C-alpha cells in the first residue's frame, strides 16, 4: 500500500502507536535507570556504608572499653566501680557483636581483598587484646591497681594502638570506597540524565517530525479541497483537479471533481437554455412590436372609414328625405291625375257623343295617369330602398364602433404582452448574465453572450372612435 493511499485512520493509528511506543521506551529507560540507581544505593547502604558503620562502632566500642578499664583502676567508690564495670561489659559485647557482623559482611563479593585482610587483622588483634583488657578489669576490681596499671602499659597499650590503627585504616578505606561509589553514582546519574535527556529530545524531535509529516499528508489535500471549493464558489469551473490518492482526502477531491464536472454541465445547459430564452424573448418582443404597430394602424383606418361613411350617411339620409318628399308629391300627383282622369272620363263620357275625336285625348290621359302611377310606385320603392340603405349604414356604423372597441381592447392586450415580453427579456438577460459568471474553460461549449436588445417602447394607446351614424 502506497503511503499516499494509506487511510487517515491507519495513519493516525500508526502515528499515535509510534508515539506511545517511544513514550514507553523512554519510560522504561527512566525506570531502568532509577532501578539501577536504587540498586546501587541499596548496595551502598547494605555494603560499604554498613561495613563503614560497623568499623566505626568497633572503634568506638574499643575506645569505650579501654576508657572504662582505665577508670576502674582510678575510681574508688563502689557505685563508680559498678558503673564502669557495666560500661566495660557492654562495650566488650558491642565490640564482639559488631566485629562478627563485620566479618559476615566482609564475605560479600563486592569486598576487596584488602578490606577482607584488614577485617581479619582487626579480628586477630581483638582476639589478643580482649583477654588483656578483661584481665585488667579483673585486677582493678580486685583492688590490684598496680598490677593492672603495669599490664595496661606493657600489654594493653600496644595492642590497643595496633587495633586503633587497623580500624582507622579500614575506616579510611571504607570512606574512600564510599566517596568512590558516590562519585560513580553521581557520574552514573549524570550519564543517565544526559542519556534520558537525549532520548527524550530525540523522541520529541521524532514525534514532531511524525506530526509534521502527518499534518502535511492530511492538510495538503484538505487545503487543496478548500482551494477547489473556493474556486467553484467564485464561479470558476475550469480548474484542473488531480486525484493523487485513494484515501479519505483523495475521495474528497474526487467528489469535488465530480461535483465540478456535473455543475459545469448543468451551467452549460442552463446557459444554453437561458440564451435561447433570451433570443426567443427578443423575437417575441419584436413580434409584439410589429403587432402593436399593425394594431395601432387599425384605429386610423377605422377613423378614415368612419370619416368616409359620415358624409355617405348624410347623403343617404338626404336621399331618403328627398325620396320621401318625391313619393309624397308623386302620390299627390297620382291622386290629382286619378281625379283628373275621372273628371276627364266623366267629361269624355258626357261629351262622347259630341266629339269622337276626344276619344284619343282620353286614351292619352289614361296613359299619362298610368305613367304617373308607375312613377309613384317607383318613388315608393326608392323611398323604401333609401330607408333600408340608411338602416344598413347605421348598422355598419355600429359594427365599426364595435370594431373600434375590439381594437382598443386588442391594443391594451398588446401593450400588456409587450410589457410581459420586455420583462421576460430582462429576466432572461439577467439569467444569462448570472450564468456568465461561471467560467467553464476551453473544453466547455462556447456560447456567445446574449446581447442586450433594445427595450421595445410602449406605443401610445389609440384614441377611441367618436362618430354618429344617421338613422333612417
């Protein structure tokens, strides 16, 4: 598994496991160092220090026993004698016990041969010195002070001096050994401390290095994802996204790449659709403008038609009036002709016998009467036709008025459609401008930015026709 493809969970687990392991190693080293120091200290306390303490106790007990023996030679009171005797006995027991304990400790493997020989020498001198000291005590107790003093000077003092010398030499040796061990312990402590500091610093630097590499391995793709997200948020959909791993951050980058590709496709489609809508809105606006122009010319035509029909109505009305008057005159003439015909007929009948020639005159009069009747009928029909024409012209006027009203309504609808088309055009252009904020790159379809068409001005509302048609 490549390091860059390693899952973040596994990376964090390995990193924390490594830190914990190094912490455990440092802790183990510190505990081991402290344990070694504790063992050295215990060895010192139970070894050199104990032997040195026992040597000092032997020395002190020897001195105390010698002083008490001397005092027994000098004191005379019974209680002082008893006191010094008790001191001698206790000091002798302390010398014996301490020396035996020292001999046992001298068998330890860390005791040098020189120290063992000095311990053995102390034992030999004590073995020779103890009977002399006890004998001096007996002489002093028996009151033989001169013999006790003599033995003290001749035998006790040389042995005591030799014993003091060897115990002092052994004490000096143990003191030197103690100093040496203390120095070794200090040097070991300094070495262990420096080593622990070095290991701790190495662990710290290694942990920092691991943390830096881990942070870099995690933050670098995360920052790349943030950059991609901000680029997409700014409208740039053309940035090249490279997927370099298959872990969680790689999956995040892949998801962002998929999102950008799909968003670019959607924006391209929306851009194409918005530009199509913008172009269609421009065509609709122009069509509405033409329709408005044509609709606006209809009232003028209707106005002309109304103006032309008004004198026609007046003429038809005058014709109707003239026809009615002519009809009345023809009807009156017909009546007069009929009455004249009847009179003439009566006169003719009366004068029938007077002049046959008058028969022709009667026939002519009959023809004239007939013709007058025919004229009367024609004039009556003409009057009826004129009345009907006047009614037809009135109906045409009503139709023209209704057409004018419909034209006015059509003009209102056209203006509303024109306003709606203009609004649609503005909205579609706004959508085009909004989508134009996204940059799709060279590989995306190249859509020309929709040009902003000129706003179509609203046409003035046509004036309503106002004319009256004559009624027959």
